């Protein structure tokens, strides 16, 4: 069947089977390989994208179920001029990534948190990111990056 | 996964029709079903997504004061919209899975699946909620029939769940460290007529009512009222994450904590 | 003022920009024109004899190109083991063949039996289900101590499940035994170092691409060391000479050891791409990776510590059973031996140490190096038994350690387990730890916890590790089948920018940022004039890759050597340009000058002269500015430190909460402090994960019980605190040009004992005096069981 949706502001459409997951529609169909697949039990969160403004695990949504939706992926998070957005920049500034594999999902989940809760506490950040597994950073710098992106003094909070 | 036809009706009537096809399977949020399909442990011919049916979504208060939640309402919506009327239920919903799972997973999907470690069944059973389907109303006490088994007939769709809001209520969950499902969770609900306690995560038969605790708490709604009770470990789950004896301990500890925070 | 440039600066990582915008290029992001997909048929049973494999139904299914079984690999080799151990009697270890697809028997759940190659992934999956494998199930060999008593054999042809029985150092045994006889006090501890699953977030992927036109092959793979894969696979498995085989590892999403090893899937897709004459891609699902990535740790140990009446260590004696799994993975045999026995002296002066290791075959996934590899196992047992001895003897756990430290003025220090520590200052890192962990405030915090009904405990320990394993001639004598040098080519371009081509390969460590910092410092040019090329055998010199915290200490040293050659040649060119003597040329801030004059020529002009040699000493100097160096270290490096953990234990549920974790490390000189802290953070999370959460568990039939994130507990953001890390105590390595030691594994090595020591401390202080040890992971149920047991 043909599935159409808006991805990062652009109308797109592509062929999908009933079983085609949104993650593979994005990766294989649209070539948007920034969305990663790190597990098959809906737990690691590397595949998180926004569907109609809400963070979802794209490996646990069928492409057909997202037909007509407005989808944002990591490729749609930079500023219009291509420079890093505030949250992305905070991840770089605070060394919130190492191998980069979990990073797209981490950024998308964190962006959803800040949209909902612009000044989260460190504990709120940690709790919100429980569905995003990172094996490299030990989370310390990820939490700092999210706090910094929210305009808080991340160094001070981390040292408390 | 095996392939299937995917349909996404926009009305309950169309969904019921679609479910009448051979080997049709309802898809709520899919947060359990899709991983199951990936493992090729299910092979529906038609998958009927319920996520496009507006009439099955939302939280409202019924004429009798019950909190009514549409069967296709995601956990995140319950966490927000039930917070004022039934904070214990909202808190439970806010603790299921993770934020992305809560944006997709639905109450109807969770109840229809009846995972022995899921959170919602404890709230439904402890409040004596009513499960409304496209064909009938089912009392909570009649709904849960053991591990992954419910009173639902093939093709039957949960359209709404009606929760009588307790005077006091709380859910206390002890997380399984890996899945973060309930290793054991206790929901206590105090009504004028008495107290109900439902335990999830602990029993090999799924969610159950802890009647001894209900009796003790109906007489004296305090954590201390449970001190003298013991929970037999027969029939409780033993796995990597805890022995039956450990779960028996958690049943009591979590129930006390729920009472203390109610 | 912290530096903003060069060595010592926290330069922001340049690779982050592509990772943060979805532009990373991981192996699974590569799709080749005409590629087919491979899906393996894997054994569902742990041990069995293959009676028949019927592929006929599968082969008739839509899109199927071919179904492979072991018969399709006749004449091909097995996947080799990279290190041959000799046992106590001097005999070589037992070494089975590890075929690409199972031959005759299956030996673990997940063992590859057959493989379908089809047009699409789903077609391959459908057909894989239709392959009928008829297996006579045999009793599974799971428990190591049972396995060596006789009974079922994992490899019938070997006649035993005991791979080797190793003594280190065998000549120390008699003196060690004697010391125990005269000891004032002996503390004995039996413990398990729990089996772990590495779980790099990027699952493994391999794409084989055979070109008929050139009769050559390209393998794209998720690897920490593409050159080693090329050598092992080309020379030992598929008989493809290196010049016909290119191995590319693009961006790699974490490894932690698990992507060092040569896996059968890599050889499969490479060979299969020739057979079907199409590129063949295999992408591992997470469920499959639980069953096929090499696992880590899995030691069962008895350690004894002999002390005199003042708590001075007299002798250490250990007996360890080390699980090899069903086959010998690349470095599996070295982990419990030379990466473990050599560290059993720890940070302490113990006159007599004897280590015995029995490596055992079982019907489980092969076990190999995982972050720390052998050193966490050594540290854990030693630091646990010291804590226990301190308690038994009534000595403060920090004091007993201080009393036994190799003191700052005693370096170089020769241990009784072969290695010589070049530098260190263990008192200094302990002092620093006490400061950053605010140990003085512990009692107050404990009282606060007690008010909440929680038991607070403090665990402190030290660690030492050995990084950059070398030199090659020594490891060769010890059984290594590879060299352990590293390489770098520095290619300067005509306008002064340069490229470093290195045999190291980052999979998250930030080489693209840190390596240029070193060269920028040496030459005095901006970091952004320097690029790093890595991960492709076609354009990097033969190198051994990234593991064992070796990249900066070994790969960085090769780069320094190559850069020094560049500078030496550039000085010759500069001398010519300025008509001065070569010996008078100085290089500073990217400018060559003649000492004692105001004559100078800048870096760019010299580079241009090298490539446009109009005014150039052609008679005595070749044009161009490109140099290669290989560096083979003369010793290990020895990072060390002191760690402290505070926990709260909920006595009603057994739940342990990490309240704080502090790490004071000595890594020698530090190139990028931001990256170094990040490495420590990640290591700590893995070590805390091992201590608190993670366990690969098999049932008695060899089924993996923790085969997904539903049962294998990965550390999440809310399981962990902000860490306090410090690496200001620096005793530079004496034998590499940068004075660096390596920081990648420290956190994972040093943290598990701190967590367990803290939990035991909490329970002891809370009155549960009968609890002297709990095996990892100290999960809620285990802690509750210990309290109530």
C-alpha cells in the first residue's frame, strides 16, 4: 500500500506492507538513517521520533498507523541554516554522546521533555530518559546537556 | 514478522466489522503486540488499529461520578487528565513503561493483554471497575481469568473502562529491574463500603485480590493493620528477579506502602 | 586558565556534529546496489548432534538465492583463537575448530546451523523458518565445576572440557603455600564474577561485497579493528590474500570489546557474496545479539589472603574457573590468564602471589574480553577479600590499604606476577578520593538515611590496570598470535593541512578530536588543520585497532613518532629555505626559525616547498612530506586509582540505591580532560551495572534466561547518580612519548568492588552481621535474601 505523511516538514510517500515499521519506512524507504534500531523489544529508545509532536518508538509503530501524521526525526532538529539546534549544541558542549548510536533517540526524547517541562530537575530528566539506553556515557553528561539546554547551570547541579 | 493486512477504521462500528474477519487482531498501542509479532509469536491475517477512533479516546466523568476512560486512550493522556479526579490512577499510568511507550500504549490494549506484571489490571480489580466492550459490560471481578487470559470474546473490543473513584487510593509498584514492569505492585482503594486490594506481578495466575488485607484494612485503614498478616508464597512467581518468598514479602511491603501513601 | 587548544584542552568533539544531525554512517546505514539479505538458522538447543538439515522447502520459497550449510564451507578454516595458552605442565591448551556453520554438532543456543540468503530480509526470514533441522539433543554442559569432572563433552574430539589448567607463576606456588602456613590471619572468599552481555547499542552488522571484475572482496563490518579482521579472516578462514580483501568499519556504535573479535557472520557474508555473486548483508537483531555477541566475565573464584598481625599482606592464592563458552573466541584465552593473573598484586606489596585458572568449555555463548577484560575480575576479588580481611581484623579498610600500598618512592616496582609498574602514587589518589567523596561527611549522611529507615554504607577500594598490552616479542613468547604495536601515517598536504591515518579505530572514544590535539600541539598549528582517517584497511597502515585502553598510549605514540619524522624532515627543508644549518632550526607555534636570528619561515611555506620543490635540496632529500611509524611499547601502562561508593539499602525490599560515586584516577598525562571524564563515566556505569543489575543467566538446559532487555537489566539514567571524577593526580608513564596511560576501562574495573563493599558495609552497620558477602548483581531479591537468610 502507499503511505503518505509529512516528515521534517516535507510531504513524503512510499510503499509499505502492513508489517512495515515506521523505523524501516524512514530508514529504508526515505533514507533517513539517523533513526537507529537498537533492540526489538521496544526498550532501547534509539529509534525515538516525534509523531504529531509526541515522542514514540518508531520501531513499535507501523508506518501505516502513522499515515497522515507529522513526523519529526533527528534530521529535522537542526536550525534552518543547518547549524546545531540548542539541544543538539548542548549535547556537543557537554560531551553528551560518545559512539552516537543512541544519540538521535536521546535527543528526540529530551526535546519532548523540554517541550512539556521547560525547566526539569535532574531527577525529572533521568526519569524521563528511562526508556533511552546509552551504553557509553553513563548518562552524566546527557543529563547535564539537557539541563543546560533548559537554561540551567548544569555544572552546578551536577556538582551538588 | 509475518505479513498481514493493516486497517485503521475511524469508527467503532467499522472496527467491529473489521474484527469480524478471519484471524483479525485488534491493535491498541502495539507496545506489547508489535514486539510479539516481531518474534513471530502471532500471525494475524488482519491487524485492526484502534488508534484512529476518536470515540474511544479520552477521559471524562460519568453521571454516577465514575471516571470513564476510552479504551484507546494512551497512558500519557490518563496520566495527565485523570490527575485531578483520580490521582492514584494517574500516577499508575505515569509509571507504565517509559514516556514514548506511554504515548502509544493504551488502557484497552493493556487490559486485553492481561500481562501478569502489568499495572492497569491492579487498578481495575482494586476499584471494581467496569470494562465496557462493544457488546456488554464486564465487572472487574469477572474479567481477569489468569495469565494473558480475559473474559473477552474473539472480536470483542474494550471501548471504555469505568472506575468508581475511591475515597482514598494508591498504587505502590516495585519495579522489575530490567523490564520495569511490576515485580510486584499493590493497588489499594478505600470506599465507604470497604477496602479492596489488588496485587499484580506476583502471582502465576495474574492479578488477584488480597482478601485478608482487604478485611484488615476495612476494619482499620492503616499500614499497621497489615502487620500480623502473612502472605503464602504458594502460586507466586519465581524467576531470575525474585523467588516466590521474595514476592510474598513484596506483596505485604508494597501494600503497606500503598496504604501509607493513600 | 585551562587550555583551549592542543594537549590538555577540552576540545569539543568534531564527530558530534554528524552524530547529532543524523549524518553518522554506521554499517547498517550502508545499502549496496543489488544486495541480498542473510538470515541465520540458529540452534534452539544448547547441545546436540545434527542428524539432518533439510533445506529443500526453504530453497523453493520466493526470493531465496541459496541456503547455506556447513557443506558450503568445505575446505574453509575455522575462526581462529588469537592466543595460545600453555598449561601448568607446559602443554598447549585444547583448541577446537570453530566452524562458520555448525559441523556435526550444535554447541550453544544461537550456534549458527544454516543461513538463508534471499532478495529481501523478510523473504530470508520466512525461508529460515522453513529450514528443518533435526537434532538429537545431548545433555548440556553448563556448570563449570561439573564440566571438568567428566560426563558430556562439548567437543568430543578434545576428550575433556578443560581447555587449560594454568598456574601463574608456577614457580611461586611453593613459597605462596608456605606463607599461608605461617600467616597470622587468613581470609578466604568464594565469589562469582557474573557473566555479562556487552550490549553495545549498535547491534553487529556485516556486508560482504565480492567483485568478479577484480576478484576481490570488501567487508563492511562493525569492528574495533578492521586490520585484524582482515588478517584473521583472510589468512585463517577464507584464504583470501590481504591485497584482495578490504575491510571497512565505518562509524561504530560502541564495542566495549565485543567488536574486537572475528565473528563467523563476517566470514559468512564475505564468502556468500562470491557464491551468490551479490553483496550480502546481515543485520543482527538485538535478540540475536544476546545469543551471539561474545559474553564477558563469568569467573568462579576462591581467593585467600594471608596477613601478619599488623594487617600486612603476606600472600595471595587464588583458584578460578573461567568460562570459555562453546568455542574459543579471539582473545578468550588471554583474558583469564595474562590480563588477569598479572594484576593480582593490585596496588599492594604482597611478597607471594599464586594464581590458578581452569578454563572450561560449556554449552554457552563464547566468552571473551569485555571492558576491562580480566582486570575487573582481578580487582574485584582482591578488593573484596581485602575489605573482608579488614573487617575480620578490625582494621579500617582505607588504613589496611594504605599500609600495604606500593609507596610513591618504590617505583619502578616489580610485582611477583611478572609485571613491573613504572610509576604511580596510590597514597595521592586515596587522599584525593577522601577529599572529593567528602568521606568526612559520611556519618552525617548515614544519620539522615537512618531517619528514612534506610541503611547507608560506604565502600572504598583501589584498582590498578595494565593498558596497551605489549611488547610484541614478550606477548609472542606468552602465546599471542599477533603483534601488539600500532601504526600511523601522517600525510601533510601541500598547503599545510594534514591527515593522520591510524590503525586505531574509534567507536566512541573521540579519536577524530583528540588525535589532532596532539599533532596541533607538536607543530603549533590549529587542530582544524588536521583530520583523522581510520577504520578502512585500504587507506590506513596495518594496525591492531582499539581495545584495552591502548589507542592513545600505543596508537598516539605511533602518531607522535610519525609526526616527529615529519618535523625532522620539515626542519631540513626549512634549513634549506633559510640557508641555515639544520641543527639551528627551531619549530614553535607553526613557525620554523633559525636560533639566535630573526629569520623564520612558516609551516605552510615548508609544506609547499615539499610538494612544489623548486627551491629544494633534491640531491639529498626526497620531495613530499609523508611519514609512517609503527610503535611497539616496551611495557604496559599502569593507570590506577581509588574509588568510593555510597549506597542506601532499603531493608524491607533489599533495593540498593547508589547515592554517590567518586573516582580519583591517575591516568598520567591527559590530552582531552572532557573526553577522559566521559570515558570514566561510561566505565563507572558499566561497572555499577555489573555490580547492581546485569547478569546473563542460563538454565540447566543451556537456555539463556536473560535474552532481552526485558530480563537483562541495563543501567538506565535513573539508576545512576552524577559522578565525582578527578584525574589531577598524574604520574606520567615513563616509557611512551606522551606520558599517557589509558582511561577507557578504569571505571569498569574499579567500580564493582566499591558497590559491593558499600552494600556489605550498609548491612553490617545496620546490624546484619551475618552478611559478609553477596554475589553480583546485588539485586533487590539477593540483598533481601541475604538479610533474611
